[in-house]
C-alpha cells in the first residue's frame, strides 16, 4: 500500500490478490447499500439519483472524530472498474477507482484515490488513519467475497 501526501492532497494506491471470482468481487463492490458493512466508519450508503440518471450514491460516516458526507458520481465499466468523483460533501475533492482484474487463480483488486479534505488533517496521524481504513476496507471486500487474501498488499 502506498499513501502519499502532497500539500492538502492525499493519494492512495493499494492492491490485493484474492481467491474469488471477479464477478463476485464486482457484485460486492456495486452493492452500494451494503457498503456500510465493509467500510470502516461508514454509516449509510444509498443511491440518491433516479433510474436512468448517472449513479450518485450518498455516503455518510465517521473518520476519527469527524463526521463525513460525500455524494459520488460513479461510472461503472462492468466487472472491470468503478470510477468515482465527488460532486458534494465534506471533501474539496475525492476521486479514484476500483479496478478488478481476473487472474487464473482469482482476482487482483486495486484501489486508487486522490482526496483533498475540506478540513484540516494532522500531517503525521492522517496518513496512518487513512492506511488503517483502506486496509480494513480491502479486508472487508475480501471477506464479503468469501475469499482470503492470497498475497500481501502491493502498490
């Protein structure tokens, strides 16, 4: 896993190889209403756009002592990638993607994000908290997919 802070921006990249079919991993990641069971601190996730409109899930939660809210515009490339970018919420910007790659013996799951919080993040503690949250998020996806990681996190 790599976390890099450049001024106010935090960049994250993490990968995990899973013994799970990529279709199952896709189903887990696109079940937006169930994401609170996977994502640490997430309290709710629900679609706020109407059918036929761009996919806009509204997510609320907590990171440390801070309450967070974000509305994401999501673009899905079926069973390959889920791109996202914030359109409203407590982040000045949040964008990235989940990439799902089918392997002979499972799936490679990669998460990349660039985040500019709309609030102060302690320089030394912030990246550590983000690292723990991303690690827990990946472990949650692995568990929900019925898989255990087969390789350590890369990036």
